[in-house]
C-alpha cells in the first residue's frame, strides 16, 4: 500500500488521463481536470457523484470482487462504460490500486479513454474485411514464410484455394500440398528469394480437403519485419480455369490442323 507522501498532487491534477480517488463506497474524494472535462462536469459537480453514477457497468458484486483482488494483487484492471453529463457513453479502461489518502484507505483509479483504440480496431477489422473480399474476387491469397521457425502463415483466401482450415503450417505439412512432380521446381525457384531476389512461377497443388489438383501462380520476395526478422512474403492466385481454357484451345487447334 502506498503512503500519501508518494502521491503527487501536481501529477494528479495535470495528468492526461482521468483520475479518481474514492473510498469503497460514497462519492469521489478527488477527481482531476481531465476526468471533469471528459465527463462534462466541473470538478465540484463530479465530486458529488460516486462510481456507480458514472459507470453503466457498475455492479456491487463485481465491486466486492475487485476490492478483494486489489487487496491480494495490489491492483486491478477492468473495463467500464462511463456516461457523461450529456449522456455520451465512453468505453473506459480502469486501473485501480489502494493508497492512503487523508489518513484513510482509498482507491486510486486511472481511467483511460478507449474510444480512439476501439475506433482503430474497427478500422483494422474493416480493412481486413475489404482485403478478404478483394482476395476472394481476384482468387488471390497472401502468405508469409517465417524463416526462423520455418512456418507458413496465410490468409483466408489462401486457405480456401489450398483446402486447409488452419492459419499456419510448418514446412513438413506444407510440402504435401505441392504436387509431387512440382516440389523440386518450387524449392529451386525460391532459393534466390533468400538472397533478395523476386520469384514468380506456376505450379500445381493438391487441395487438402478434396484431393483436387489445382494450378496456381505464386510470387514472392524477401521482407524485413519491424522487429528485424527476415520473412518471405507473397501471393498465390488460382489460375486453374485459365490453364484449362488454354488446354482446350490447344486441343481444339490440334484437331483442325
């Protein structure tokens, strides 16, 4: 438990996150300007309220559970749904710990506004949905090869093309997908990629769910991730219809010669 001496009033008042001090029941003992501004109250107005007045997810049962957790672990991190004076709902992350305040035990809470994070997550999900839709229309799947772990990671469309249900496979489970007659060609074609060159070739695969042979065009190049690890990345397009159409045209031309 921290002493009041460890509590810096200036840091509390000017913190970029909302901060609250309260006992286990009753109104707030202290709030900072960020909390008041976010919820649309003055500091004095907000100090007349209690946690249950601003949190739509507040539950006495959950409160007791969190108090016990704070006593055992020293802190607790939970999600709340704060509501402002104007009724606006604000998804919030609460980080709570015990302190001594004005000679008594109190709960010190940092409340982080999750709206920007949630918006970023929504945008990322939308971007992923658009990418999946684009891949499906073009019948193109993306993949990445982790050189260190020798593991292939791939997109939903790649899974659909190859008839697999998992999101990644180790090397010994990838090779059986490649047609036996094309495996050595594929390995030879990709060796220069490890030296920084780009690779593109067409080969056959054996779909893992139904055993059907398909023709795919694969392209790949090396890539260094933000962590500095080397990876191979690329795309795979199902060109079976194109290959079959070309074969029929060649057979038709052969018959009329």
